[in-house]
């Protein structure tokens, strides 16, 4: 019996010794981490160090990237084609001619393209805010002209002369030649024309501020529309 107890004690002692050795080994491993020993490991470690330490934002040339993007934008803008139409402008402009101009442009832009007005141009008798019409003819009137053609299609221009004043094309000075039409009424007729378009009949003059039926009766034989 005593012999068996001694055997058990020896077994328990051996187990305890093995347990303590294992604990000490684990503790030592945690205090001393694995180090790179081979050349390959050291080389890999240096690569990591270089990639994290030496690669910075300064290595990227921001100015070159910006210039490159700007050039791309400029190329795209130059590649855009704008549709243009032919318009003939003559009369009181410095360079009368047929011009190619964007369809959305205004009469103001066309006059500028033609070198601007001459000194004799009647600037107040035309609507510079009017849009360009394709394949049209624009005549800039001279001060004192009675009638002029504005934005008439070349194929439909009427060259017949008339002693009557056209209330749709007459300048302010031309309208003032009519009896009973002074400075104020002439301006009112032109304003109505710009806001509502051309007159469809002579009787439509009654819609103009300041013009009554008596005035229309006096001038109806002297005007056309």
C-alpha cells in the first residue's frame, strides 16, 4: 500500500514539473517576439519600411495633373461644333456682307460682326434684341428713310415702290410725316410693333395708346401694312 502511494506521488510530481516548464516556456515567448533572421525576412521588412515612410503626397506632381485635366477640357470644348446660318446685312453698317453666325445670336451681334453702325444709321428704329433668322436679309436704315425692310426673306422681297408709308416698317421719322402723328405717337406705334408683332390691319392702330379713330381716319389713305 505504501509502495503504491509513493508511485502516485512520483507521477503527480512529474506532472507538476511538466506543467511549470510549459508555463515558463509560454511566458518567455511572449516577452521575446520572433525576429527576422534571414536575409529574405530583412529585405521584406525594408520594403515595408520604404513603402510606408518614403512615399508621400509630395511625390505626386499636382500641377502636372491639373494641367493635364485642363488640356483635356480644352480639347473637348474645341471639338464642339456650333451650327451657323447665313445672313445678309446691308445699309448703314461699316462692312455690309453675307455673314455666317450662330442662329441663336441677336441682331446686336450681327451688327457688331459687320463693323458696327455708320454715323448716318437710324439706331432707334431697329430692335437690336431681335433674334437672327436663317437666310435672311437685314437692312439698317439711314436717318430720314421712310421705309426699310427688316429680316425679309431674300426670295420674297418686294421691290415695288410706294408713296404710302408702311406702318410695319417705317422709322420714327417716317411715321412722324403722317398728319396727327407726333413724337409720342410714333414711339407708341413702334413700341406696339415690337411687343405684338406686325400690324395685321390698319384698324389695329386703334390698339395703340394715344391713337383714336379720328387719327386713323385721317391717315388710312396714306398708309399700308
